[in-house]
């Protein structure tokens, strides 16, 4: 019996160009700041004619590779410099992007033995090219940023401290360079220990986050293991508290734009409601926003988020969330007491009214939209893998809630493309076909990926968390 997946065709025909029938257009893309200064500009980019200008601008400014891509003349001939070397520059056609994504997924699928035959692999690649070009589905941004840069263009770079699990041996292996394996996962949850400089500790977290932000992804962590302000240190003295370290992480994230030139860092910071520093955490962004307001209203500084006023204050580079339990909610309803617990000895540091904390959260969220609230008890009641440990945190957007030191890669299917406005009929079979193919894409993406730590590589390989959703409901 032949092993591997059989791939049927629904949108393409064997032996025919999957882009056949798609009209292409040449577009100019120009992104400007509010003051009119140009952030990005490319002329004559090739885009499917049916795409809106907004979709074209996103593709060209965000997802086109900006360097290291061989350039061609109008006749499709490679451009060479005076020494006969290929002239390198940006991607200039959406077709190049679709080809490197679908081609890389096929390459790794064949390498890992996913397909029953070469014909099935070709059908897989063709169907995905068609769906990408027709806006029927899309992967998360790190796929667009990173997938296929080595496979399509031979890009390489020094090792960045990434790891992967070798599927043949099952062993954790350091990645030899930056691009042989892509970084396609968007969502990370990182653990952090109550330790300053050792692996898994506070300063090591900023390094792991930097690896994630550099390649266009986001990370969340629960900082509740870190001792509070004035708790004792093993070598004598007192801890400066979790807030002092959160400010370091905030500055580090602000200095690293996620994906290099593509978008800002995406970061989630979480603290449990029984942490002794939770009051300062709740008010953190609210207080900083008040400072910015004074600088803007009375100091004459611009209100632009990228201006001097906001650059002066902290807490601007993360989503903040408080983790609450059912016991806390019950205490709020009953106007009961709530204990704040030391991290080192488990003793009660302070007792406050639960309703006081709840009102404090509400007031801060009203003032500056942070902190959010994560309902710990409910989240863990819905846990699909409880034997693996508790869910303590989420990614920055909070759609991915799972174990620490795991990652999830996402994709969305565009429902509108399966609905016929004239007949009112939804193409259920086509939708099911898309679900199957994109589940395979996400599964292959786990196999081909490398990760910013040994622990994340192992956890993501073992649990293989996939995030397939829908858009345009």
C-alpha cells in the first residue's frame, strides 16, 4: 500500500499553469507618514488585477522580500553586474511570493514524506498557488516574511540560536544558519524563571524575545514567578520587584521592530491577581499615559505615538493582562478580602478588598485600554492537554492559550471566496477541501520550522499546535 497523502484538485488542472486565467496588473505602492514623508515606495509591482490597492500595498510593503533576490529585465533574463554576478534586490511580483511559499511547503512536505506521489505534491503546490493568488486563504505574517527565502533564493546567514527536532532521529538540533529552516510561527508563549542571568531567567527572556521579534513574530509571558519588590534575595538585600524588569523588557521590545522593517514587536505581559506587585502593574500604563498627556498638553510635544512624548514614557510596547481566578471573582461579588502572596515564602504580604482591585482594573482599562483580563479558571477548564501542565499565559493577541514554551502557526480561510452572492450558495465542498490543504500546510510548517530555544522546539514539535481559522464572516 502506498503511504502518504493523496491530494485531489478542485481549482487547478494537472499540467496547466495554476495562475492561468488570473489577470495581472502593474501597481505603484507608496506608504507615507501623516506629515507626508515617504516610508516606503515601489513602482511597477506585479499584483493580481482583482486585488484592492490596500491589499496590494500590504503585499508590496510588508511581504515582498526587500533584499537578496535575483533581479530580471523586462524579458525575464537575469541581470548581471560588471563582474558577472547576479544583481540582487527586492521581490517585484506577488507571483514570486506565492511561488516561494507554495514551493517551500511542497519541498518540506516531500522531504518529510507527507505525499503519496510526486503528482500529489504537484497538486498540493498548484492548489495553494491558486488559493493565494485568488485571496482564498492566507498564512500568518511570519510565513510571508520568512518561508522560502533559502529554498527560493539561497539566502543564508549566521546561526541565531534557533533549534529544531530532527524528525528522523528525534533529537534536538541547533540550526546551522538563519534561513535553511524558516521561522513560520507567529505566536509564542515563553516561560520565565525567578532568576536574573541563567538560562530560562529574566535576562535570557529578552534574548529569546529578540529572536522572535526579529523574524516578525510575537511572544507572551506570565511574570508571576518573579519575586515582588522588597522580597529577600538569597545573597542578601531586597528585590527591586517585577516592575523594574518589565520596564527593561519594554525598552528592549521598543528597540526591536518585529520583522526588521516590517512591524513593531508584539508582546504580552501577564501577572497573576495575587502577586504583591499587582497594584503597580494594573496602574503601570495608566500612569505612563498621564505623563505623556501632560507632555503633549503642556510641553508642546506631538501626540503621535512615535513622537517624543511617548518615547519618554514606559509601558508602550506590550499588551498587559491580569490573570484572575474564579475565587477572585467570587470575592469581588461578595466584597471579600483578597490576599497578595510572596513568591519566595508563600506568606501573605498584604490583604486588600477584591473589589478594590477589580475597580482599579476597570478604571485603568477605561483610561488607557490596559490591563486586559484573562480568566485563569475558565481557560484551564477548557484546556485540551491538561496532563502537560497548566495554561499560564497567551500570545500577544490572546487567541493562542496553551502551555509555556510552545508556538502556534496560523492561517485563515476567506469565507467570502466560497460564497456565491447571486445564488446564495456556499461552496461547502470547496471549503472542506481548503481546510484539508491548509491543515497540511500548518502541519508541514511544524516539521520545517526552527525555534528560539530548545524548550520551544521540543514543546512545539511534541504538541504540534495549529491555528486554522476563517476571515470575512
